[in-house]
C-alpha cells in the first residue's frame, strides 16, 4: 500500500455523479453506495477522519423533473439540484446509519472557501463535525450559486475542501482510473502514469478533456484540482470508482495516479499564512503572552495590549511585541472592532462584552506562524 494512503489521518473522497446515478434510468446505485460506505466505515474504524464530497444532485433531480438529456441551462440545473440534493442526502444518511455512522450535510458556495471570514466558519464547523464523529457530506450549494460565484465542478470544490481542512489525501473517484499521457480512446499509445511529482506544462498539455455526460469534470479540472491540493500539502489520487468497494481497491498498488504534495498540510498552511496573505493589521502582545506563544499556546485576548489596522475575521494579522518586533503572523478570529473591545479581557468575560459566544482565542495556534521568540 502506498505510504501516502496508509499514513493519512484525514481523507477527502470525491464521488462523481456517474458512479452514483445510473445514466439511463437516473436511479441511484444503492449497492455501489453501500459498498463505498462499507469502505468509509472501515477507514473510520482504523482511526481515520473522512469527508465526502459528493456530486449527483443534478443527475438525480433532472430525472425526477423529467428534464431533457444533454447539457442543461443554468436555471434548470439549479432546479434539478434543489430536487436531487434531498434524495442524495437521504441516500447517504440511510447508508451511513446502517453502518453506525452519522452523515452531516454541508452545502458550500465558492465564497465559503475563498472569503476569509466564511472560510474560518466553514473550517470550524467541519472540524467540529469530525470531532463529534460525523461524516461531512459536502456538495456545492448549486441552487443559489450563479455562474460567477460557483465552482461548477466538484473536483475543484473537493480540492478546496481538502486544503481548507488540511487533509492528507484527496481521492477523486470517477469513471476514469487515472491520468494518461493522452486522452485514452483517442490516442492509441496512451499510458497511465503511476505518480506525478510536479505538475509541469507538459503534464498540463497531456490533459485532454475526457468528461462524461453526467459529470462536468474532465481531466482539465482534475489537473486544476491537483494544483490546489498539492499547494495545500494534500496528496491527490485519481482513481476509478467503477468497482464495488472503490476505496479498498485504492489501497492496492498500481491502478490509479497519485499527484504528490511536497510539504505536509500543516507546513503548507503555515507557509500560506506566513507568506501568501497580505496582513491587514497587527496585534501587540504583552510579555506573558509572547512567552505563552513561544510555548505553542494560542493567543488569548487577555495578553493583547493594542490593536492596529482594520481587519475582518479570518484576515491575516502581524503579531508584535511591545517593542514593535514581529513575532509572527496569524488569522484573526475577530474583526478589529470586536478585537479592540475584548483586548486585555479574560476569555470568560467575552460573551458578555460581545453579546455572543465567540472563540476563546484571538488567534488559534493552528492559525499562527511564529518567526521568533518573545
Ligand atoms: N454539484 C453538482 C451536483 O451535485 C455536480 C458538479 C460536478 O459534477 O462536478 O450535481
């Protein structure tokens, strides 16, 4: 078994529509879903956390609404998703419940993973669901997402979810069993690659478009997904879901393509916080807090003496000591106005000052990178 898969603690599994929904009848393939959920239950027993990103809402709903075959207008696909998502969620709920697991429906729009404040919210909710033992089943909120603000395909959505959740592996299960040197079928000598260490322009050029009627994502979106995943420190596999127990098959050698990340998700996330995000303000901390940070603690409002700049919840801020030296950077759990109201205050006092129950930390240690000691 590949070490990436064996060692992974947190997995995201993306299910393409054509696996779940029969193209001719539009019915849900219950046996296949059952076998997938058996695999997920096994992974959970092995101590792994699993997040599912599932397509299928449009494919299920279009059949119920008797919409014509072929590409749909945006309004029709949104209507189909509104109908089909109910069936999809029920199908997962039933299949997981039969295996002693709890399904949690999470519908995301592009902004939930791109916009800082909502990103923190989505990440927190999904982390809570995992810690409570539920299996998040994610789809795009197709009904409200119009063309400019939608992912449109679940390959990229799954990659965003994987990097947002610092997952170790992302598996794209669909009707293609890997990444080929040329579109299989159209080019006779096309070979499946076992692993891709760097997504070079050559690799990108190999991605012809092998989509199927039901799923939007062809190879091009899968390569886009791979870029997002590996940048976030997540290894990504393209594997066939056309077999029963598709995740068990993935554990066997060969048989799929792995896109390998060069850093682990925590390192990649810290690099993103440290370097990619433009800081929107600063928090000045006292000696005690600086000391606590260097011992790996989160930053509590009690240790903050001053706030600079205008930032939103989820924005990057610089952490400075009393002399103005930069200690590190992190994502603020409060906007600048609330942060000013709670600075110097004990965490227990916050709900009364704010009028709501927010995070006890101003910057959580998972959202922080330190450059130097206090
Ligand atoms: N969100 C769409 C659905 O559930 C699927 C998009 C895709 O196939 O990538 O039907």
